């Protein structure tokens, strides 16, 4: 009886990773990826240019795009339709550890 319970528990533990996915249910289409890239470029991100501020500059561009999208989703009274609020200051890129080297 204990062997049967142990076998069932082992089968459950081994099957759990196959049943749980960390991905979205629908993969992005090429048009969606291109539209996101256009939005990032309009927000100031330049993918073809080598930058010493790489992680910070794309994060800054994504924050601008998120802010623009949140502004577009705002109601007439300025409240976000998704139930969240955002407050903060200006996002500036931090200097790289390798800056000046």
C-alpha cells in the first residue's frame, strides 16, 4: 500500500512540470513583435546602435511605452481602466560599470 502511494506521488511530481507552462497561451505574431519594436523606437530606443547603457536604455523605452499605453487606456477622469496607479519621477539611464574604460 505504501509503495502504491509512493508511486502515485512520484508520478504526480514527475508530471507536474509537463503540465505547467511559464509561457503565454498564444505566441506573439510577427506583426505584434514589429509593432512593439516600432513603439520602442518611437520612445527613443535604437536597436542597431551599440550603447554602453544597454539595459537601462531599453528599460527606459519600455517604461515610456507602458506610460503611453496606460495614458491611452485612461478614462475621462484620468483613472486607469486596469485598476492600477503609477507615480514616480523621471527615469534616467544609469552609467554602466564599464563607463570610461
